[in-house]
């Protein structure tokens, strides 16, 4: 082994001041040069000299943060893992220096802005997406990114409270607290006042309380916004009818790219390039008054997201069926085969599939002695051994209508059940609606209904993802149509 002479240098310090010798020294046969006046040495990743080189360190840390950030968001990781990588590989570069470097609030905010810019450059964040939502936990409907400003505020409070708590034990710590009276201590006081936080918690748990308080504020800000808050407000209006935790299940998926996730979030934020959105964003009052926000196809209603996703009469029914409804129904169809151990070689649903004791009908019109209005369910499963018949109908409505649609589907097929019961007296019949909101809302009844079909796997996430991607396809197809 050899000693790395090129990595070694010495510095002569007397009474806190640097005194240059001007020559190299030799220790154990190793020649060590003197550190130049403009040079620094590194200690725990930070540049040091006789005085702390804050200016150099800030530039160095920021540069490294941006390098890691660009590397992550250019990679082929999925959306969820890019966020995890940013939180664990990039953000700690900055948070490590909080309390060591005198960051200003403006400098910290610029780092968060830079993060969003890098995401936007890589098509992973719509430029008009809600900012507060990016930093909320995925279980709450956010994207789970760590906010550097929140980290700065929480750590500043935690460090200050820790120093105040132990200052009586050490004269040196007391001097530090006095020295920071107009800096860290003052900042701590302002943060606690703004957030209305009590003083009875210290150190690490105190940091968590600050972060939780900031999360609550961000969630409230998001919900209260007139445009971006449309989707969470919808969930609040129908919260008794939906499973809120499962509604955000798609955000925990490890299969979506960051570009797709970004587009889905922009759909929920009502920030796609519709006529209504363009008129809303127009700042010129005169131009805004002359802008037409009617649907480019039917010219009857406002061209907004709800109109495109569910009610535009000029969009081909085949688009709604083939892009969204049928793919969701196919997930149920093939899962019935797997859960009942039915061997199949088909890749697309067949009109009638017979296997052992099972008959599975796909989109078949059922003729009865007394005609009924609704006689064409999506899937009918006949279990000839147990004498059971399940009428399964799938719907992917606007999210605000999921609860209503469950009841509606049950009522629609009661007439068909009555007529079938007259012919097949030995069978027991049940109507099972499978309803998923077009942007991911999950009704409370969905889990039970899936179990009633005897499906063994947890497929709610797949159904939800299929429905949302179908909606995305519908919107993209619509926006490609000529805007007159």
C-alpha cells in the first residue's frame, strides 16, 4: 500500500488565525504540501478553512443536488420510484446542511422551484398542476415528493428546541443559543407562531409535528382551490358512497411512468388543453370575451373535462366502449376464468364460452317471454352445478355519479331477473354491478361485489388503472380532433 500524497495537505493555525509557513513538511518520509490560501479541505462533504466557506458550500451542494435530480428524472424508473429516489438520494444533499449553512427562505424556495422545473422538462409535471398536491402523501392523493422548504422549517424548529432544552447543561450550548437569538431562535419563534404549534414537544417528534401541520395546510389549500380542488371536492360530496383509501390506490402503483402519472394528475386538476381551460387562463379581458368555450364537436355545452369524459353526444359510442368500458369488463371476464380454475386459450372474450359446469356469456342479448328494456348485460355467469346465475354489468361513469350508478344498475336488471326466474326456477339469480369512476373513484360496494363473483385476486387496482388509462385515451383522442 502507498500513501496518497496528492490528497494530503497541511494548514498552520495559531490562535484561530492562519499562519503560512511557505514550505512543505515531511512526516514519516511522506512529503506534505501546504494548503494554499484560496484552497479548502473537505470535512463530512463540506468545504472548510479557518472560517466556514458558506459561499463555496452552497454552490457545491446546489450543483450536486441538481446533478442528482436531473439524473433521476431522466431515468427509466417508474413514477413512484422516481419520487422515492428523489426523496432518498437528492433531497438529503440539502437537508444535511440545514443548521450548518445559513440558508435563506428564498434560496430554499428556489431549490423547490428547480425541482419542479426538472420534472416539467422531463414531462413529469404539467406546468399548471397544483403545487401543494405534489408534496402531499400518496395516500392523500398527492405525489409524495419531499418539500425542501418544509424540511428546512421543521429541522430549524427541531434544532432550536433541542438547543434550548439542553442549554442549561452546557455553557457552550448556552453561548450558541445566545449567538443565534436573532437568527435560528427568531426563525423558530416565527414558524411556531405562523403554524400555531405548542412548545411541549421537542427534537425529533417536534419536527414531525411541524411536517404534519404543513401537510394539513397543503391539503386544505389544494381542496379550497376553485379549479384544482374540483376532484377532492367531488370526493368530499360523495364520501359516504366511496372508499377514499382505495380511490388513491392507483398512486401506489409501480407500473405507471412519470409522464402518464403527470397527465392523469392534470386530468384530475382540470388542466388539460380544452377550450374552457384556454378561456379561463386568458389574461386579455377583451380577447377572453370573444373566445368560444363551446365543445368543438357538439357546440352545445362547455368544452370541459366532464363533458369530454362522459356526456358529449358527438363522441362515438365506440370510443367510450372500446377505450374504457370494454377493457375494464375484460379484466373481470378473464379473472372469472382464473378464479374458477377454468382452462381457456382465448385472448378475447367470446359470445358464449362453455366449460364443464360453467357457461359465460359476453355482451349477449337475452330474449324473454315478456320483453324487458334492459336485457343485454355485459357478462352472465351460469354455474350449472350450484344452480347460480350472476348478471354482471360494468359501468365507468363520471366520478360524481358512482354511487348513483350502482343503484341504477341493480334496478335496471330486476325486470330481467324476474323473467328469467320464471323459466329457470331452480336457479338463484343475482345482479352484480361493477362500477369504477372514470378518474378513479371506488364505491364502497365494489370490494364486496368482486368477492360475490368469487374472484380471488385483489383486482381493484387493475380495474381503476384500466379505467383511468381509458379516460386518458379518450381525452387525448378528443384533443387531436380539429379545433375550429
